[in-house]
C-alpha cells in the first residue's frame, strides 16, 4: 500500500530504533478513508478463506479490524484488556506483556462471540515482539475456531513477532513491512 507508506514517512515519528509512533494514523487519531482502504486490502487478501469473524485486541486494532469486517460482511469481535463488572466470567484469557505500554495485561475474549465452527481472521495494527499476537492466537486456538490468517498493518521485521507467528504455520499478510528504524529513518522491507 503505497499510500500507507507515504503517510508513515510523512507522519510517523521514529521515537527510537525500536519504536515508531503512528498516532496520527492508527493509535490516537484514525483517518477514515485510509482505514477503509486498509480494510478493503485485507478483505481482498483473505476473501477466499470464507471468514466468519474478524477478531482484534483493543484498542488500536479496532478501526482497521472494523473496516475489514465491514468489507467481508462479518462480525468484529475484540478482546478486552480490562475486566469489567459485566465481563464474562468464563472468558478465554491470556496474560501478555505489552511492548509499547511496558506492562503486563490480560486479554479476554468472551466464549459467546467465538465458536468452533468459526473461520477467524485476526487483524492488528502493529506487530513488534508479538506477545499480544501470540496471546490472541492461543485464545483462538483454545476456542476451537480455525485461525484462517493474521493481517497486520505494520510489521516490524527487525523484531521477532511476525517470525514467531509464521513459525506456527500461520499465514500473515502485512500491509507494510519495516526493515529498520535506525538513525531515525524508516526503511521499508522489499
């Protein structure tokens, strides 16, 4: 997606050789037109997988996951990071560290919204170390649903997250792959 690459170069902030802030695109503000284009792209890449549900982890993945679910005509389900008084006491959960937040959280997905006969597409904004993604994969697998694939907006290739997911035999489609953030510069892979 050339438009996404251009916007990353124009608006992304390289905070360190490990961290790229995309607050103006994905994490704080959302561009509806670009987000819908990303959803269309994921829908096209996974259209033949007969997806029945799109899942994501709150909160930064929700907008792109919604756009994807809309294009596929299926429900969006998101895993929560905070337990509420109304939370499903029998929810599927996994404890995961957050690379960007520097904390450990529990991600929870209600069994009410994922079933054994589902073909699930997992969508997320960025994969770095992959802890949240691996946690979500475990939840989907425990649900009995089939994980048809994982779509990620930005893959940081210099961190192990995507590689560890691929090693599990899971199909990953990345809209943008970043090879390096060294010297304060975004270097795209391929």
